[in-house]
C-alpha cells in the first residue's frame, strides 16, 4: 500500500437514499440529464449510464424474521487495485492514479469497449455519440486540489467518508463490530482490494448487482499475461527468421530469369516452381499484403501501450482505430477475391507429390539437390492458403 492510497468508505446503514451524491456527481462532472423510464421502483435511472456515474440503488428485502426493510446502496466504480479494465485497455486511457484509484483519460479512449466486457462490476458505460467510455474517477482533480469528492461533500448523514486506506479499513471493521449480525466489510478481499469499501448490513448475496466474488476474468489473465507477450515474440521471431533465411539462402527467381540466378549469391528455382500471374492477381496480392502489414502495425499500436507512439504519428489513437478498421475492410474484401481466384489451384493437396515436397521442405529450409517440382503453388503455400481461407474470414 502506498502512503497516498485513498479509500472511500460507504456505510450503507447510514444511507437515507436522499440521492444528494447522485446529483452532486452529475453537477460536478457537468453531465446532461437523460429521459428515463419508470420500472416500478424509486431507483432512477434504472442502472448506471454514460451520464450517470453514481447511482443509489433501492431494494426491498425481507429478513429472516420476516421484517420488510429498505436496502440503499451507492453504486459506481469500485477502483480495483487489480483492475480488469486497466489490464484490457489498449491505449492507457484507463490507468492507476497517484491515489490508487482508476482514472480515465478520455482523449486516449478509442471506444473499443474492452473494459465494458472485462469489468466484474459492470461499471464502464459506452457513449455512442462520442464513441468513448465514461465512469467515475473518484473526483481525481478535486483530490489533487486537496478537496473532498463531490459525492462525499454532499452526503448529509456521514454515510460517505474518505481517507487513507489503513484508516478507512479500521473504521469499517469497527463499524461492523458495532452493528453485529450479518454486517460485513465488502471490497477488501478481492481484486487486490478496492478503493471503495462498503459496510453492509446484510450478506453480499442479498444485494442486487453486487457480485459475491468479483475477479479478473481468467480469459483476460491468459491473454494479457501469456498470449499477448507470446504474440509479440512470435511476430518478432517471424521477422527475424525471414531476414535470416534471406541472408542464408538468398532470393529465388522464376525459371524465366534463371540467367540472373548465375549472379553470385542468387539461386534460381527449378522450372515450374514459380509461374507468372496476371495483373489482377498481382493487384489483389499486393493489396492484401499491404493491408495486412498496416493491420499488423496499427494493431500493435492499439495492443501495446508502449507502442502507442504509432497512434501519435498517425494523428491520435482514434485516428489509428479508424485506419485499423478501414484497413480491415480492405483486407477482408481482398481476401475474399483471393480465395475465389486461387481456391481451385491452391486449395487442393495432391498426394503423394505434395507429401514428398513437404518431407524435404521444398529445399527452402535446407539444401536439397533435386527438390520435387510443383505447380503454380507449392504445398507450403497451399497449406498456408487453406488455413487462411478457413480461418481468415
């Protein structure tokens, strides 16, 4: 825990559902009003929205003694220490602040909505008009100025307090002992500990929209901590391997240019292994190749915060996103054309001729005196083509 870690403590037993915090949050952040609908509850709006970062939830509950009572709970961002939204954010828009909370740099948000799917508390909300995400930032600018968050300042009953993490934890535990029964502290035992804590009068499972054991989804852990670094290493390995192969083996020329192959360091291929293509095929090939490279580079720029400079060069992360999406459409159409043109020749594996080529790798990986002849496409190209044709669309 850092000395600057700040925690907001919400004592639900002191909340009167006046919604002062809800209004104060909206006013301070200058969020517009929005038409809502009545769904049979005093709770309004029905859920968190892009323009409602703080919501008082109303809930009727019948306890074990048959007593009906209201449960009021202030809902909003929990500011996790191990935040799934920060893990999946590709641009650094969602980040940890000096207070341990999760801040949002709206100018870096590209509207990918990864955080919406990742958050175990379902907090981030997408604004279609701006194509960006919104959420509570624990009034970061107010904290930096030494002021209380708007919601805390507006609370008339003391249900909301804020302070150092260790102080708030002790206050929460003390309050739970005073209440007794099923009272408990919520938020200190998962996702690394949250920077918003609840004092609940009932067990967590009683409350609506409150997960019992929130955690970072396993799919995100596997992707971010394993596959994502591995993909970068694989991409680098492919580039390094291609360059090394070029240095060791050198370029191979079509048999029509076999005379040029007599130059030092340049090897020619056997007749039939490379055949010329027509102009339209070459256009499709190069459009697909160039768009694939652009997709690769823009994808890296959005996947890795350290490579966000690619977006800066292209005019910003949002511009990078649009280029990536547009290039994806171009690549998709070129791939469809390629599949339709080359499927009859490249989509058929001929046995046993192609098998012999595979056994010696066609002379590409090591020297072979007489590599098996192939048609317009060798078996390696065929297998790659079939894989792309089946998986690419």
